[in-house]
């Protein structure tokens, strides 16, 4: 588990201590959660909740892509 909880009415994204285990993990968690924010803005909460597996797959791809760009790997 990364640093997140399920979709809810909130203005913040809680992060668990595991998100702070390393600089790399923190950056990846922030990127991953940023993707979820963009998904919610684009599709809305109902769609996101009905398609959680797809949303997670997309967030992990987003995380990998942008982490490699940020670190130039």
C-alpha cells in the first residue's frame, strides 16, 4: 500500500509513512497520486470508482513514465 486511501470527499491526499521511506518512493507516490487527481477531474468520482483497476493501471504507468523523465532514466 502506497500512501492513499479510497476515493472520498476530501481536499487532501493522506500519505502513509511508507511513502516517506525514501526520496524515490516519495516522488513516485506523489506522481501516482497526481495521476488520480487528474483522473478524477477528467472522469468524475463515479467513473473512477467503477473502474478502479483501470485507474490504478494508468496511475502506475503515469508514475513510471514521469519518474523516468524526472530522473532521466
